[in-house]
C-alpha cells in the first residue's frame, strides 16, 4: 500500500516573519500566543531572529501582565532555559523514545545557538559561504520552533513557555513578553497577546474528501492553531498512522496564496468504506483530533473503447451497424448502447430500450432518416455505469436523386484580377459541395477550375459557397463567364447553373463633355452641352459653385442623352460657375469640363429717386434727393452726361446726397441699386 503526503505551501500564523529579512533600521520582535485551560493561562513566545534567540537563551524572558484596556503592566514572572542537569532530567523522564528525541533536539539547538559559528572564508567564495551559513541558521531556527510547538517540555526547556496560575476567572488579560538582555544591533519589539480567562479555542477543522478509483484524497484549510498533522485510520482493529512524518506547512512571509494541505492514499478496495482521523499539534504541545471523515473509493475506469466500422445501407429500409472489441473483456462489462445523430458531435439519441448483451457485435437500424446525414455511435457500459464511446461514423445512403440546379448570388473582380464568386447554398442535407467552371466566351467550352467538397465525417459541417479565382486584366475579352454544378455525397450531379458574367475592370476614363452655350435670362441660366462620346458612359453629373477658387460640388445628375439644362434655382444677381463630368460603368470619371458662368437677370425694378435737386455755391455742387424705400441694401449710382450726350457712371453714394467741386455746366441723373441685383430706372436729369 502506497501513501502520499502533500505539503502545500502555507503559513503557520504563530511563525509569521520568523525568517524576515533585516530592515533599515534593523528590528526584531517576539511572537506570543496564549490560551485559558484548567483555570490557568498558558503562554508560548518565540524570538524571530537567531541573534535575538541567543539573547533569549543568555538572559531569558520577562513576562508582564495588564488588565485589558489598561497601560499598567506588572511583572508576573521570568523564564530561562534549562540547565544541563534539568535537560538530562527531562530526557530521563520522557515517556517515549520520540519524546526523548524531541527534547534532545531542543537541547542541541540551544547549545548550538550559544556557540558562535563564525569563521574565515576566501573572498572569492565568501558570499556563497555566507548564504549557506544563513540558510543553515534559518533551518535550525525552524526546526527548534516546530519542536517546541510539538513538545511542551522542549518549549519549557528553551524558556519559551510560561503558565500564569494567578489569573482570575472571566478577566481579560494582555500579556507583554520582553527579553531580559538588550541588543546593540536590533531594536527588539516586545510580544503581546490577549487572553480571556474563560473561553476556549475551537480546534475542529473541516476535511474534504475526493473519491478516486482505489484511492481517496483529502484536503483541508489550514487552522491557525494547528500544525504537524498526522493521519490515522483503523486497520485490523488498530489505529494506524498513515504518514511517516507530520505534515508541516510553511511558506515565505510574502506568500499570499491558498492556505491548504492535503493527503491521499491509494491501493484501496473499491466500494469499501474507510474512516480517517486527522490530528495536529497545538503551540502548547497537545496532539488534538480536529476531524474524522469517511470515504469510499469507486470504480471510475471505463471499459475498452469499441471500434465502429463504416455502417452499411444494406436494404432500402435497413442500415447495418457493426463494431469490434479486443479479445479480453473486463469481468464487470455490462453491454452496449447504440445511438444516432444528424451531426457527428450533436445530440445522439438511443436506438433501443435495453443494453445489448456483451456478446453483441452488430445492430440493424430501421429508423434512419432518409435524405439526412446519419451518424452512429457505439458505447460500452460496465456495472459501475462507466462509459467509453467509439468515434461517430456516418452511413452513405443509397441515393440517385441529384441536387437542384444551383444559383449564383453575384461575382466581382477587384483591381488586382481576383474574382470572388458567391453561391446561394442548396437546401439538400446531403449536399457535398460545388464544382466551378470558367470560360472566356459564353459559346466556348467551360473548364472546371475549382472544387469545394466537405467530407462526410468531417467535424466542419460548412459547405463552401464562396470561390476565389484569378484572371489577367490585360485581355481583349472584356468579360469572364462562370457556371457551377452541385454534388451530393453519392456524387449525384445537378444541372449547370445559369451563366454568371463578370466584367473585367475598366481603368480608362471617359472623354470629357463640352459646354456649347450659356444663356442668362430672367427665369434662370440655360446651359447647352455636348456629352461624352465614350460608349460605356452610364451618367453625366453637372457641378455648380459661386466661388471660382472653391471645390466643385455635385449639383444635378443628368438623364441619359440629356444635352441641355436650365438652372431655375439660381438667385438673381449672383454669378454661378458650371462644369460637367462623365462617369462610366466601371466608376471611371472624366476630367471636368471647362467652366462656364452665368447670372440671372432681375425683372423686378425698384422705385427711382424722387425730388432730385441741385445747388451750386462757391464752386461746390450738391445733389440731394428723396427715397422712400431706403434700406442697408440700397445704394445710388450718380451719372453725368458726356460730350456725346450719353449718361455715364460718375459716382456712388449710400446716402441721399452727393457733393463735388464743379465750375462748368453738367447734367446729372441717378439710378437706384439693390445688393440682390435689382435696379431702378434712371431718374430725370438736373443741371447746374
């Protein structure tokens, strides 16, 4: 019988920081714990460093006590290690050889600590020797503390134990533990613990059982007051310890993982119940039982895996399912189960009510689904209901009906010559895939170029419906022709699809259209133009803008063959610029047509000025007038008559007057303008 002990990384709360690295400034501390038992309070305390341990062994500890919430501590006792005679007496009084060994181990540790372990070393090897020495010291310290936890006499012999026999029942005490000797290197912090002189600690701890095949496993969360776990069970009427050494669980001070330990035992008898008891040691040297659990190992080994042959469609309404097993069959084998599904990893349905006998090697299925994919599965079952399964295998049904004529969705070709063809998937459940054909002319013979078939036993149940092809773009034939056929798993072939025509991409832009005439009227701006002469032009787009330096904006998509356009949305008085562009069926665009411009004339005249007057004095001539529709958008143009008797533009005013220095005789007239392009008729003339 083989036993396994799992020592999972955990922390013992009492030993936290036992191996802490030196801080700056250096510090050390005393770890303390107490409990109330038999009307007394027992204490345990430990230094956390070897150098502090040496001071403790040289001078001992001072034990002080205060009532909880009080700062007044009173010394109630001191402890010191045993003398040589006391150590010997303790070993002589030990009840067992194991206890004597534990006490002797504590005594040896005490003597080693008091003895300096320095020495010389070579510089090249000094760092390594120092590390080795430090590791040895840490290990010695750990062994000493674990021994003192396990054996109360050892704890007393090292000076780590004190019993307060003067505690009053029901009181809460705070104990402070200090070293008698001081340190020149470390700042030593005293240890503290609070104890209620009436309560006891619950040392039960849950153990979880994991059932295996001829084995049992156990896991428990660490209890802060228990260490050094032993596992026992009753064998032939006696309690037998199963682990050779106590299970101690330690970890570094920075470890923050799960605090669990474990143990397992194999070579057990399945379906036999076993009872286990778990013991641990308290810091006060007591061996306590913290759990008792029962477990029963079970048969978890599945039968050998059946080998399923290819099912055969032997008759129109029968499928024969056959399988094989190795010659040696386990004694607990119970029988076979046959199931079927439409998918190789789907939900398989059992095909019979009872298990087939262990001797069965064939089964006839008369309920298979015609026109569907039928997968079969054979499972072997033992008396413990452990199951092993064959691989699913499909049957090829006898079928002479081809798939329906397939249909293309579309076909596209990119600028690099890659053609993408998409197919509408057929509805047949036994569809195996498609075969793609290509030709450079519809009347030429088509050649098969691609196949996309899935395997009937493939775990990939997707039929390929997208095909890629690569063609040259430099060809005298502008189009490529494709057709497809569909096949099922019996290789029945459908009729060819209709031909799909894919046009090679055109990279030549259309010729540029030309404007022939621009006519501005009061109703709009009329444009006439000659369209692009390219045969593959699909549309012409008219562009318009009001700023010649701005980008062109699409304004109107012309109808096919349209050679004129009247812009009725143009605002009177605003100058508009127009251009035209042709676009072919490949998306190529011509250059912009040379820009033309136009402006809508306003037919709505505004009123002229009234009461135009002129005065002249000392060589200065002043024109004044009245205007009843005066707004910020109104301004006035002053005209004077030239030698030919024609009025020409002479000046401009935003007010109801105009001044200039004139000595000769001049005839004047005024016209009113609006910023939206409207204007009045010329006023009556006046003269000096």
